[in-house]
C-alpha cells in the first residue's frame, strides 16, 4: 500500500508542477521547471515525425534535468512516428501520447517508474513496446487501442502489476511477450500477464525476432538461378517472391 500511496502522491505533485509552473519553449517543446532543478515536458507544438527529448534543458542560464512527461503532452500529435526519451525520465503522465496514431515503437526509459492511465491509448500504429526495468506498475488502458502491437519486451524478472485492460484482448492473443530467461512460468502465473497466449523467454524470443527480420528481408530480395542474392542492377532471370522475372 505504501508503494501505491507514494505513486498517487507523486502523480498529484507532478500535476501541480505541470499546471502551475511558467512555460519555456525550446525547439517547439514547452517545458516547466521546479525548485529541485527538474524539468517537465508540458506540451508539444512540433509536427516532426521524429522527436528527441534531451536529458537536460538550459533555461535562464541554469540547467534542469528532464524527469517527467506531463499529462497530454504529446496528445493528438498524429505526425509523430518515433520519439526518443532520455533515461532521466521517471514518470509519463496520463494521456501523454494518446492518439499518436503514427507512432511505431516505444522504448520506455530504464528509470521510468510511473506510466499513467491512457498514456499510449489509441496509438494504432504501435508495433513494438519495450518496458522499463524500474516500472512499478502498468496502469489501466496504458496501451488500450494499440491493436497492432506485435512484440512486448519485459525486462523485469519479477512481473509488475498490470491490469486486464492495460493491453487489448487482441494483443493478449496475438503479440509475443518476451520475458527474461527462466521467468516465463512466473509471468504465466501472474494476473494480467496470464492473459497472454504467446510468452517466450529472451533467448528464444529475440532469436525468433531476428529470424523473422531476416525472412522479411529475403522476401523482397532477388536471387539468380544459382540461388545467389543479387541487387537491382542484375540483368537476366531472377527469382523474386517465389516467381521468375526478367530484369532488363
């Protein structure tokens, strides 16, 4: 109970800091700062496809460590395809990336402890999620509406608290949950995680992903009649996607 009480109070303090602090615009990102030399990402005006959040920002000649993504900070940024978050981030607020429908993958910072409700809700292009090593729990609907998730990589040997609604039913059924070696049974017996059909340990799971990537690469490749891989400039009969074609 102490842990979740602490989480609740931290969320309240973050919300107050995000709403009450002065705002500073840096590279189309609004930041606020605290008296503890911490910076918070308030909101985004950028329509870039790729965004990188720095580990620290300099405001009025003073440096602040960026520790939090505030509530709704990137909500409805439909152009966003990739975001890199610094390891200094320890909290992502409610609705922070809601409706970022072009976002394809997310690697949560290793120091992240709190992921708010609906944080990645309806990120419909999201296919890959790597969870944090220090995450305390995965809130309700954190990845709701992310029906195209194919891979979830869990770092922790002891399964964290999640809810039945943290992911959708289709993700439970179709995604690969890759867990540390020797931990598959723990995850299969833990509420919330037990809903996943495909739980693989790291060695076999990562190798399978590499093999799939290689297979997908070869699927679009061309080969000569001797079975050798050739480039687009090769002239003559080639085999591509299982069919013979003539490159002229």
